[in-house]
C-alpha cells in the first residue's frame, strides 16, 4: 500500500508509475575535479580554518621563476568554490602557516621577492575580517623550515635556510604576547625536513639537511626544557619526505630524494627519488624499514592520515618520469603499502593536501608538465554501509520521526499493523538499538506533521484518521513526563500539510488537503499560548508539498498536488505574514524532498517522471537544474549528512519499492550510488542520529514496515580516537559564546610533516546543525585547547534545537543537542539616523536574533492598517539592527518597529 485508499492524493502515485530498472553497482571512491583556484600556485600553504573553509596563501605562480605571490584565497567545501580574501603584507613561498588556538593563522618566513630574500617576517590572518596584520618578526630568517603547534599553544619553528646557509636555531612564537624567542640550537643542519609532534609532546625532526653526507640524523626537541638531543638515525638520507604520526604513536617517514654520485672525476651527482619508507619508534629511538616499499620513488608528495588510521600518499615527483598522479596507501595494521587505482586526475608535485571534516581530502595546486596549475581535486574514501537494527514493535509507514533532546527518536502514527491509521508511538534508543512502546496519541493519524518545539515538547498536527476523516486536531508530547495532551485545534482540517518552526519560535502550518481538496490557507501555532492564528494564504492550494526555512528566515514552499503536479513555488515572510511568488520549478513535483544545503541553496529531488533534481538559489530566487539522480523516486527520504552530502534513500518508481540509496555532493553537484538497504521502502522515515548515522524506519511493503536500518558513512575510525564532549552551553542565548569541554580535541596526528605542504587538522572544528531545517554552520573560535573550545558569539543562527559536533582530524564526536533560546524583543528606540543618497537609514539596539518589521506613515492619525510596510530589518551585528526608508527625503515621517 503506497497511500491510504481514502487519501485525496492516492491517484497521483498511480499516475507516476514507471517501469525502470534501478540495479546499479556501488561506485568506489575516486578523485573528483573541483572548482579551480583563482590563482595557480605551488609551494604555497593550505590551512583548515575553524569555520570549515581552507585558506591558501602565497606560493610561486610561474614555473621556473623565484617570484612569490602575496595573494590568498578561500575554499568553501559547502560550495566547492574559491574566493579571494585579503592579500598578505609580503609576497612569499616556502613559508609555513599554522592555525593558532585563537583561530587565527600565523604565517612565518619563506622566500620573498626583494632583498633580503630570506624572510624573518611573520603575519597573522584573521578569518573574522579576512585581513592580515604584521606580527613580530623572527630573530632570524627561515626558508624551507617547519612550524609545529605545541600542546602549550606556542609554535616551534625549526631549521630552514637563511642568507648565510642553514639556520640551526629554533624559535618559539607565543600567541599571547605576539613575540618570538630563540629556543635552542639543533645539532645538525635541517631544511626540506619534517617535524612531528609525538604523543609524549616532544618534536621529532627527521630528513632533509646534508644530502651528500652520512645517513640522515634525527633529533628530538623537548618543550619542557627547550633543548635538543639526537635520537636514532634513519637508514637512508632523504630530503622532502613526508612524516606522519600513526595511531600507535610511531612515525612513518616515506619517500624523499637523495643525491647519488654517478661520476668520481670530476665528482658528479644526480638526485634519486626514494621508494623506501621507515618507522620511528619513540619508545626505543630506533628506525625500522617497512616490509615493502612504495610502488614508485616519490618526493614532494603529500601524506594524509585518514580517519581509519591508514596513510594516503598522493602525487609527488619521481626522478626521470617527473610529476606523478599515482596514489598509494600505507596500512599500519599490516605494515605494508597498497597500490591504489584511484589516481589523481592531474599529476602534480609541490601541491598541498588538506583533510576536511568527515574524511574528505582537498588537493590544491602544484606543478604539472612544467606548468603551475590552479586545479583542485577532492577525494572521499568513505564507503557507506547499511546494517539492520532493532525491529519496530508496530508496522509503520506515513509516520513521523523526531529526534528528541535526549538523542532518542520518537515515531508517531502512520499506517499501523491493521493497515489503517494508528495512534501508537515508539521510542528508539540508539545506545541499545532497540524500540520501546511509548504512550499512544489521543487520535489515530497518518500523514500528519511533528515539530520539536523550543520548549522540548513535540507538536503533532493534522493528518488523516479512520473512516476517511481529515483531522484538525493537534496534540503535544512531553518527553520528560512521556505524556500526550490535546492542544487547541487547527482552524482547518489538513492532511499532508507542512510544519515549519520559525525563528520567533512559532510554527507555520501550510496547505494540505481535506474533503474539499487541497487548501491554500496557512496558520501559526504559538507554543506560549498554545493557540492557532490564521496568517496569509498561499498563492496556490497544494498538498504533499515541501516547506524549507531558508537562512534569511523566509520559508520556501515548493510543488505539491492540486489534481495535477504543481511546479509553482512561493516564499513566506514571517515578519509580514505574506507570501511572495517566485519562479516555477523546471518540473511539477509531488512526493518529493527538499533539503537545505550548507551553502544556503535548497535541493529538490524526486516526485517527477524522471531523475531531474534542481536547486533553489535564495540570492537570485531562481531554480537551477543540477546533476540527475540514478533513479526516479517518490516518497523517498533525503537526509543531510555531517560531511555536507545528502543521502537519498528508497522511494517508489512505479513497479518497485526501491532498496537503492545515493549521495548528492553539493561541491561537485554529482550523484553516486552508496550501499543498498536490506528492504525496499516507501513512505518511511529517516532521522540523523547523534553519532552521525541515519536511522531509516518503516515504510510500505513486506519486511519494510516493521524493520529499521542504520546508514554509516563508513569512515572506519576506532571509537577511542573520537573527540568526546563532556559539557556544552545549553540553553545558548544568541549573542553568547558556545563553550564545549571534553577530551581529545587534539587528534592522533598533526598532519604530514609541518612544512609548507603540511595541512594539519589536529584541532577542533565545531559544527552547529539545526534539527528543523538542517541549517549548518562551523563556528569561529576565540580559544581552543586539548579539552576545550570557545566560539565567537553565536548570533546569526535560528533558535531551536541544534546538533553540536566536534571534528578533529576528520573524525566526528558524538553530537550534543543544544537548545538555542528564542530571543525576547524589547521596545526599540530608533537611533543613529543617517542621510543616504536615496532616503534615510535608521538603527536601533535590541535582543540578539529578534525579528522586526517596520511601518511608516506621514500622519499619526491614520490607523495602523493604513501605514506602509517597509522592507525587512537587518541585524548587521549581534543586537544591532538597521533599516532603510528610500522615501524619507522630504517632510515628516513616523515609524513603528514591531516584532511578529
């Protein structure tokens, strides 16, 4: 049964029947060409910022020259696009870049364009402003050096070259004072070397240095005493290798190059790329070769520690053949190298590799065929899988699922075991993978709505009941007392309406169908008074549509059914209570999904005769056709994952209840098949859990209706490597900082080696994701450490419940749920009027995050109904609001600001 026989939408599914095969093999991970950088470069730096973006700075833009650039740009994983940011104060390459505990980036040393070419200068990038400021210079110049963030928060710079040759002096930068001090002299000269922070907090220096001498020395820096000591020497001289701290505390050093004498008189040398690798054991101070070598010799490659503990080497340079596109993996469990068939799309060396949250790797720039490239690539090695979890106690489809504040999942109503509407409810416990019966609702219902309110209760509204009854009843579930109570009834019977939690804490219920057919009316539920109030009606009646709150607080309603498929869309403005038509979609849709992406666009999938998917861009208010799905789908689910991709699962394509699932990547706009479910499902529910997995439950047909499954993205990490949240600010008032305490906020490895190729992600990134509309944001930080994180004030984020997740080295914590409180506006007083070329601008201060509208008139005697509504009020900074009146040029005008 696809829908209940009495459903006014029942005939639509039959009309959409398709006879298509959907059996396709799962696709292996591969490199995907991404948006190019603004500027081609190599020997640059790439730094993962606290806001999830990647800062690329400096480098050389033309092969064969020694001219560096001061330009910098940002990569946004949400869009897959690059944008310029403020330029550095100095052009440089072969420098280092280090994310500091205050969230800013320290760039130090390198090689410049003007004398003195070897640089001692340093500067700071502020992600909040996109600007650079000079900080104190180092005591000496360093080029081809390393920079290591110590556990203390200070930065250790080692080795490199200066105008006199090799620099043996190491230096410490203190972010608290913005100053440098000498911190011991190394025993040997090191450049093109590696620096690895060990688990005992000492720093291992290896590789580089004198390539004509004896086997390469290695040294240890002790931050406690600020002294250097020699440790066991490597078996092979190597410059420009990579070094990676493995989960067991040992260090893998791989590849590099060495000078080999090929003629004695006169002496003649050539460089040879190394395929060998060796392991350093801090407990013994000894090195041992890996059982097998790499498939090719390589230097200037990148090394990325994957969340599963393996090390991915990509690209590099091999003596003779030149730049490499090949990729290989070191598996510590077997101590061996595994060749990979997933080669880079473009061979390159001198590039960077950055591990993003949830395990994706971003490769940027480098040299290809003696040309500097601006190309970038993304690699995602995750292998998503499904596993069965506890079976539902009742048979459900057309139900609702709600993630509760305690992390459990509430299933309500739907088609029950008797193939009719049910009032049964069940609770899923992720810790045990089991379902328990919960008190029943007061009314049997299916195709209703369920909304988690800011007070923690769940509002269930409308739906379809026994004997063809369309419902206007609503009830509240209290998860603390586990009780249901009826609340005020809706003004209209509604089945298949939408319910959207607005930024002011009210719930917008729109459309749906009843005995009269689809309706255009809409109404608002106020949790404070438990009452419904009619608001503006939609332009078109519709049911089975979607409603998505955009990042600006407006609600996008799209598609549906009114006797035929609807392609129209419109926006609800919660301040004015009115609807604004927007251009129609490319296709009419019904039984589709709408997902707010991290880039602010809305992805619509399914509900058509084909695989067409499209995006709504709130900036232009236009629809854009994007990559097509692998199969047509109706009454499927779409769930935003923590990696920014969208998981589409199941659905109906005519003759088949689909088992197949697929992933949409907003950065590439491509779809790939992922693991198949055990049962075909239609009208099921999907819920993102605290551990990042997705719970799919119920659905029509056979085993689906009583079964449930879990989708795992498939990063393969060990739970002991996860960051752990111990406490978090909740409730969080807008305008305040989110403070998280826990453990392992620094991960198992700092990255590859600490030089210009290193892109450490050994620090916490915190993501907020709203439960209702899935709005996502990474928070900039003011301070982080191994066990704490403090964000900048949170203000441009809608109130309600949100998931807070900590990512370290691509591995996510179990999320915590944060209640972001609904702001209470105060009476505003207009201040700071400013004359513009066209009109006046006014400002006022009020509660952070409050919503306001403005009315204006030239005559106070007029009733409010005759006042003119101005455009929306904009919050330009926390608690600071402004609006513009372009007509305020002559005469006297009066204004009234109001909160809806």
